[in-house]
C-alpha cells in the first residue's frame, strides 16, 4: 500500500533572503490593526466589592470558629 502522507506534503516554497527560518522578525506587523491592540494592554485589576465582602465574611467566620474551639 502506498504512503498516503506523500500526497499531502507541503510544497517547497522559495522565499527571499529576508524570510525563512533563522531570520530576524519583520520590522512591521503583517496586520497594522494589531499595533493599537498591543498598546492597550490591561494593567493590574483591583479586587471587586463582592470578593472583598466574601473575604471579610470568611475571615469573620474563621475568627468566630477559632474562638469557640480555643
């Protein structure tokens, strides 16, 4: 039986000297719309009010249970 992968192999493409493996990255992005998106990176987020409230409730329960056991 013939090897089936030989029929689906990619063709060899000859590229210019600036492209190909081992070369430097291009100076400009392929998609110019990516640049503004990369510049709008998110910063550190603050803890939400619900998370603060739940943490306070857990610490209160922990304190109350700690006093009862001791």
